[in-house]
C-alpha cells in the first residue's frame, strides 16, 4: 500500500498536511510505498518526503530499507522554493 504526494496548493498548511500524512501512513503499519515526483508542488513534495524519511528513521524506529520511494523524471518544473 502506498501514499501519493501530488498536490497543487502551494502553502505551508499543505506542506505540513503532506508531511503528517506520510508519517501517519507509515506509522500505521499499512504503508511502505511513497510516490513523489519533481513536478509535484514544483519539487517541494520531494523535500517533504525527505523530511518525513529523516523523521521516521531518526530514532531507528524505521530503517530506510523498509520504505520504497517511487519518483519520476522527465518534466522539470521550476523550483517552488527558489522562486
């Protein structure tokens, strides 16, 4: 089972909601696949996935090898954090 990170609403509330959705989904025990792409939120979704992975693996509760990250390439969007 997986969780997707596509969103089109650029604001801090979306960032926080996406981070929490990833963490909560993985911690529920039902999700070990996270889908992302550089064009989702203009690269912000991949940064949020990175933050969630760091959080989940920081205390050794989860090992990085337990989680599958799917990403895509091709269309390169402008970077939302760089303007």
